[in-house]
C-alpha cells in the first residue's frame, strides 16, 4: 500500500521501467523468436547475473533476484504473475 505523498519504489527485478511499455520486451521476444529460444536466452541471462552478482556496483541481492527471475521464465513460470 502506497503512503500518501511518497512515491512508489521502482521494482527493478520484476518490472524495470526500461523494459515496460505497451508490450513488455520479453513478450516481444517471444513473438519474434519463439518461446523455446527465449527460454534459452533466459538460461544464459541467469548465468550472466549469477556470474557478475555484486561485481558491477549493483546490489548482489538484486542481481541474484534477476537471475531467479530468468530461471523462472526459462522453466516455464512467468514470474510477472507472482510479483
């Protein structure tokens, strides 16, 4: 619940503003490349986030949460439905 006068915190894992719009990037990727290729991409992206967790000046916890997001997608669970 949002407190009056306080802006909502941006969810950089489940809904980063640079990936949202009328059509989310992941949905456009599925439309362009197919679900199987996007699942493979998600496996690779998860690997990348685990590999560099905490090394890029980002919060390690956020990197690992992003990796988990991609693992969920790669295994057939849309993490946006649970955020």
